[in-house]
């Protein structure tokens, strides 16, 4: 894995320990049914329209509130896929390999799953082209949005790997 320095004037970061294996978190990111359970803040619903988890593969999601119509949410591509370790995607290029029209916040997101004695050291680095994009993303609620979906992801995978799941399996 190539480490890229974090620039606080361009990058937003989030880190937490998730009490589940990197493999469980990887499944939550790469299985459409699991991604749909946590990818947008509740009560909004997500749908994985395309989840082609390979370098150059499409990453397309839609979302809806209440019983409304599903609207575009994410349209990008995966850049780096290192199973159970690292996933990088961008919305600067669409799933059809065209330059993206300016979105509210063009970005490249890197998800890093590291070893931790209590489970997984989960890190998110979202890189931006300039300080204005970084600041706009923060103002749009990066910490609340990514924080709440990371909490939902953690809850889902921790329950799935907790003692209750082991008891049900036996």
C-alpha cells in the first residue's frame, strides 16, 4: 500500500475503531445489499445501482427520502481495490468513464482497513482539488454525514460479528 500524505488544507479525515474484522467491513462496502443498509444517513434509503468493485469499475448509487423517487447520489469509479485493506474511489470520473460535470464536491475517497487489537482501524481520507472544495465539503456536513454513516456501518458489522451472531450460528 502506498501511503499518501494528508494535507489538512485539502483533505478531510475520519478515523475510528470498529469492533469487527476487516473482512466484515469489506463485505459491507462491496456487497450491494449490505452497502444499501448504511451508505446514506437514516431515514434516507440508498440503492446500489452499480457496484463493480475493481479498478475502473463503476460505483453508482441513488437515494430517496420517504416513499419518493430514487435520485442520483454517487456516480464514480473505483481506482484502487485491495481486498479487506483499501478501497479508493472518485466522483471526478463517472461510471461511464466521462469527466464528471462539476458536482457539489469533486473528491477522491480512500477507505483504509488496518489491524487493531479490538477489530479494525477504520480510516477515511477524502481528498479535494483545492481548499475551497475541501471547505465546501466540510460546510455541507462531511463530519455529520460521513460520521453518521460510519456509525451505521460499525453498528451493522459489529452486530454481525458479535456474540449474538455466534450464538445464533450454533
